[in-house]
C-alpha cells in the first residue's frame, strides 16, 4: 500500500512531533503539527474556529501529508482520507522521562509552567484509562467508525522497524 496520507495521534509527550519529522524525512512527505494551526501564539492564544477549519482544510486537501496531534473528532475529514493512522503510546516511564526533558529544555521554571506540564503528564498517563471516557477510546472510535487501517507504536524498536519497512 502506498502511504500518501498519514495521521499520527496519541497523548502529549508520546513523541508524535519527533516521529512525524523522522517519518517525513524517510518518505519525503510534509508533516503538519495541529498545534501550529490551533494556536495563534503557542499554547497561550488560540486561533478562531474559522481560521483553524480553513487551515486544516488547506492541509488535508493536499495530495500528500502527515498530520500529527492529539485532537479528536474535528479531524475526521482527514481521517476519512488517510491511508494509515499511527497511534503513539509509549509506557509510563517514557512519559515521565519526556516530561522532565521538556521541562528542562524550556528553562522556564515558573509555577504556571510547571503546573501546566504536570497537567499534561497526568493527561498522558491517564490517556487510556478504562474507567473513563478517555481520548484513547475516542481515537479508537474515530478510527473504527471510518474503517481505517491503524498501527500502535509503543517502543523505539516499534518505530525503528516501522521506518525500516518503509524503505
């Protein structure tokens, strides 16, 4: 199967952005981070719904793309067109390690930033909790409703093997 349209979903801190860039370099298809269209100013000021929808439509109307982000049902038009959905879900220790790496990388140790980072970590660690209506369940429903092929990548070995098999 030729992969021209790929969606990468999963919780915060799962490595979606990093992996989408790696994948993009292997198959030479541009990658689009949904955060870049949602946020007018990164994580502080949101774009209007009209602008988000316009930008998203521009992206998923193209012939080839990789779209990555955690967002849910509003990405369904792209899901319908996707050749493959990749669900990123590493173990809890990876989330914790990435949490500290991200915190140190930002070098902005304000109470507000630490609190927001902890909130992201908590959301990531509870992404697939069975006793809640989780993002994981919503993502699976979106994939199944549209009868899409998908894979789950949990480990670095999974990611490496996936990329090797594309060459």
